[in-house]
C-alpha cells in the first residue's frame, strides 16, 4: 500500500515544534530490517466498524495484538460456550493484511471467569479438573488458529509486583508451581510452530526481573522453549530510566530468549498509582488534579513526550539483535486504555497519533531513531 504523505512536526534536537517536515516512511518500513512494529486493536477496528483507524493500521504497522477478544472471558465465557466471531474477524484482518498476528492471552489471573476455578457445586476446582479445563481451552483456541496466529502470550503477569515471587492467584493455589509449565506444554502441543511468550509489566524493576528469570529458567530446565519475554512498556515521561529498561533487555537475552516490547505507551498525566505499571485492579476516583490537559497537550509536554519516544526507540534500535517486536497499546490517543485507567474519563496522550489520526511530533523522532 502506498504510504500516505504526512506533514509531521520535526522533533529533531534543537528544532522547535513549529518546523514542518514531510515524511513518507511508515513505521513498518523504517524498522523493517530491525523488528516488527505494531499496535493492539479493539474489535471496532477488526470488525470493520472503525475504518479510519483500520486504514492507519494497514499503512503503518506489520504486527497486531488483540486488546481483549482472546482473553478467556471474551472467547470462552461459559464451560460449553465459545465466542469465536470477534477472534475470527481479528485473525482474518491480520491474514488479509499479511501481518504478524499475536494471540493474547491464554493464562491470566484477570478476565478469567469464576467458573473456571470452581466445580459444579461452586467449590474450588480440583487440580485435575482445572488442568483438564486449561488443556481443553488452549487446545481449542490455539488449535483453531494454528498456522494463523504466529505467537501467543501464554502466561501473563504471573510474578508478584513487590518481591518477585509467584503471584498469589487461583492458578498457583490450585495447580501449584508448575501452572506455567502446563500452559506452555499445552500451547506447544496445540501449535508446535507458534512462538510462545511470557508477558509482564514493570520488568525494569530488579526484583520482578529476577522473578521472571527464575520462572523462565525453571521452564527451560523442563525442556520448555520460551521464544521471548514480553516487556509491557507502560512507562512515564521519566520513569523508568533507560538504564533500568536496558538492564532487563540484557539480562533476559542472556537466558537465550528474545525480547518483545508488547504494550508500549507513555503516560503524560500525573498518576495517583504508587507504581509505574499496569495493575488493572488499582483504580481511583475522579480528581481534576490527575486530568490536567483536557483542552490539549501543552507544547512543553509534547516536547518531553517526543524526546521520550526518541530515546526509547534509539534503545530498541541499539538492541535490535535481540528485540523482535514493538507493539503500541492502541493506535491513536482516542482509543488508549489510559483514558480510563487508573481513573475513568481522563484525556490522555500516550501514543504516536492524536485523536484526529494525525502524527504527533514523536512519530518523526521515532523515525529518526531508525537511522
């Protein structure tokens, strides 16, 4: 598809944001020798209802992830009921546009129905029952898209935020410490050629990094291949530091696995959360002091956002030998989850395209990083 000619504010160092510069290079082409660049999509896009966003996705990206429609509660809401239509449309969109299509996610403590962990009487399920359900779910879902979905987030957010231990979840409580191994085994059996990932947030934190290293080593000791570790890039304008992010890239690559940045966005708003991350359980009531840019992003903040994206993509480019994929969590500012987390109804500006589908100065800075 011929690249659309964008007029982009230059974000080069020393040049003000008023200088207009043309760019014809889509993100996917700028980094085609380095890694895939993609976005997470809502069902509005892949169902054909949101044609403007779909056009932008086709133009700029070569990999896609589903925001919600392959999570357990969406695709398998009842024991004997699967809801495949949204996932089918998503996969068809990826195939039609020759995109590296990701499945997200097979095992997670959130957005999994209560019935999964209960027996017929509403009591906690036995290990045997839960394993049977897990295998059936993975075999059905992964099997349906065998050869079409190229990589799966098999296990999502299984490490505790503070100490780096295994997170206390129903999966751990009922199955024991081999819960992740079982999920990877079932996924590999269902599609032996699919790439299999472990995905988590705040992996720049040393304790959490060490917890993931321990988990991956335990899987490798069982002969289980983890293709890559997905580092969710839910970052702020200054935190984490580039050094913290780089330390994790290097540490994970020493395991013999690759690294993906799976959920990249930059939160420019004040955040009441105690930590930089993505714990969706941590929410707060509305407060004007955390929603400060309702009429637009000030020039000074736009410049900080531009520099942040430039610095991150320069780091990714530096480590392109071990990084396979960068996926932004959303396409334009309008569809970012950060408009509603950790406070609903905020006006957020975390992505490379604004609410009018126009490139922000940060896009030109990212394209410069490819050079």
